[in-house]
C-alpha cells in the first residue's frame, strides 16, 4: 500500500497557532459587531468596531505576506521565484483595492 504524500509546508506553519489565535479574536470581534447591529447600537460605534475587525485582519494578512515572501519567494529559484513574486504582488494589489 502506497503512503500518502506529506502535505506541503507553508511559510506560516511555524506561526500557525498564533495566526489561528488572531483569526479567532477577529471572529469574536465580528460576532460582537453582529450583536451591536442586532441591538441597534449607534452607527459610529458599529463603524468603530468594524474598523477594529479590519485592522485585525490586515495584521493577519501582513503576517501571511511576510511569511510568503520569506519562505515561498525567497526559497524559490529562477522562474518559480518570478512566478511567486508575481503571485505575491497580485495578492498585495487585491488587498489594497478593497473598499
């Protein structure tokens, strides 16, 4: 019987627990925003909390981009490095266009 191939190591593997902790915190903040809307809270208060959720997700995204650049881009050679760099820059572009 053939052994299943090991899953590919990702750049964020070493910080996966920290990443998941931040995502769970952002998830909790988002649930809080939903509760604020359900409770008819003041618009500016809701917007302030939405901003906090976005900032938390931005921090996660920046960490992922950093790890991708250090692990996936820097660890690649030749054409693969060019492709990984293009992929990273496309992701940066998508994050900057939001809103």
